[in-house]
C-alpha cells in the first residue's frame, strides 16, 4: 500500500537557474492550459449583450473611424489601396499583439489568488492568453476576406490589391506579433510585480504604441534615410508584413525583417527569463 502512495507523490524542487523550465509540468498540466483558454474566451464576453459578436464589431468600428478621420479628413495616404482594406489588414497583427499584451501584462497580480492555492507552472496562464488571442484573429481574418469581396464589387480601388503566393507567409508575421506581445507582457508583468503602480500604465502604453506603429499610415511615407527609425519598432514589420501578404503592398526588406525577428526573439526570451525568475518568489511576497 505504501508503495502505491509513493508512486503518486509529486516533488516540487526549487529551480537552479533561469533556464530551468518545468517543461514536464507544462505538459502535465495541458488540461489546465486548455481550461484557461476557455476561461479567457468565455470571461471576456460573459454578461455582454452581443457576446462574441464584438470580435467582428470592434475591428469594423475601428476601421470605419480610421477611414473617416485619417483617410477622408486628414487625407493620409494608404499605399494606393482601399483605406478600409489598408486599416483592417494592419489591425490583424496589431489586435493579436494588443490582446496578448493587455491580457498578460498584469498576469501575476491578477492571478495571485490562483497561484497561492495550488502549484502549476505559472507560464501556463500567459500561454493560455496567447492561444485564446488566435480565436478573434481567425474571425477577423475571415472578416477581411468578406470585406475584400465587398470592396472588389463596389470600389474601383480594389484593382490595386494583388493577392498572390505570399499569403501563405501571413502566419510567420502573426507568430512574430505573438512573440513580441507575449515577451513584452511578461516583462511588464514582472515589473508590476515589483512596482505595483505601473499597472495603471498598461492601457496607456498600448495606445501610444499603436500610434507609433504604421497602422493609420504606411511606413513608405517615411523618407528612406529615416525609415530605420520606424523599423526599430518591433511591431512595424508584422503590420507591414501582414499588408504585404494579404494586399501585396508594404515596405519590407530582407534586412528589416531579419532585424525585426531578432528583436522579437530577444524580447520574448528576455520576458520569459525574467518572468521565470520573478514568479518563483512572487506568491510569497504577494
């Protein structure tokens, strides 16, 4: 009888280094991961009148506002394509990034009650948020396809859009946006664990970051000698890359893509390692 009991013992050992990640624990708690994915999706639209319809309404309203204010009033160019398609395609990777960053940017504090009750690899919570963000991405991708057909039917500017083989590369830029969003969120969450008042800056930082990203304006509007400045933004290439894969327009170069991917990987691993360090003792300090 005692041997059977020992077979089911779980030993929790302290990690010896930043790279000591409990991969076995992540696999063991895969059921919890998918449960948290469902929780993130359900809780977001719980007690709302329109429910998941907001995944369609929100990008539509944002696109309409951008079209009226920036395309019609401010007359900001959109690389000779329909402003509706320009903004909607740019918002695909941005909304993916923003949802991951906003959802996981305060993950340690918002889940302290859960972390203090039971042990499981803490990285599962931001991982679940990252996975759940792909559900609205898929819906908005279909929405863009429907919008393209409508614009193609009623607008003379649709002939500037060129769909080609590059559409298969869209997941690469979506993955890059995911890495930037998750890495940035883990860094910010680790900072808020130490400096609690930083949590009030989360929404403000997302808003400022959006205007620094070529969503309402194309990167081609920057003079070539100064274009490297906007490309220092790790979200520039994912947004421009999404437009290139879906509309055939976008300011990209192999060097810019390579540097942007290096930045994305650095941000992700920096956030992962810092989170791995902070979460060890956060529950004891909370």
